[in-house]
C-alpha cells in the first residue's frame, strides 16, 4: 500500500533535509539532475552531519526503524525509496560516521508513477529561512543548462546576515522557479 501523504518529490527532499538537520549538519547540498538522454532524474541530498554506521544504513529503508526516540516509526526514506522504485529507479545511501551522508534517488522521469517535483523552491527557502546557521546549496542541471544557488552566495551578494523577509523570500522564490522552468525541471 502506498502512502498518499508525500505527493511531490519536494516533500521528500524537505523530509530528508530535516534528517540532515537532526544529524547536526552545518552544510546541506540538494541536487536535482535530469539526464534527458537516459530519461533519468537524480535527486541527491548530501550533508556533513554525524553519518550512519553500516548497520544503520542497512536498516534505514525499514519503516519500523528510526533513530528517533519520540516516535518509533520512520516513513520518510522508505517512502522515498518506494516512490523511486515504482518508476524503475532506486535509492542509494552512502554514509560514514563523523563525515556525513548522501541520499540519492533515481527516477525514470517519463514513468507515469513518477511524482512531480512540486514546490522545490518553497521547500528550499523554508529550510533556508528556518535554519540560518546551516549553509544550504541548491544545484539544478538538465540538458538545457545549469543553475546553482547557495546561502553563502546570497548573503555575500546582498550583504545580509540571514535570509528572511517576505520580499527577499518572494524574490528568491521567483528566481528559483524561473530557473527551474528554463531548465525544464518539473
């Protein structure tokens, strides 16, 4: 049975990025890469948090395993894995204790069961504005070109301490959406 709660890939990204925060990461890189020639879309979330042991990695796709103590069920990564596998893709996790974790899902982009990318810009900006102590980077690539944005870059160019404020967030959201549209990322 498939959970209907995560209707877009951006929500999976948000969930995994929250895991990065809980793991003590101070840098998180989110990459969306479309390979038109292979019809594949790669979603990659990389952090420099506490990392996981081999045993933890082997259990992380089990919905009844979680490292949390407040709730004993962890559905985020298992659902992300299931949604990728439904398109003929899959999920890979690389992690090293004390170094960090990379979660990468592969989707066949034209598969009818692939979820839409959704509100990636809103999810990324929510993470950025809610977690000013973390360096965030967004990397997007397709056959039409590349786009990247980092909180370091934004703060440097705009000479601001944190990325907050309705006008700034709205402007960044439009800029990211425009670039996603130009790249054909959906």
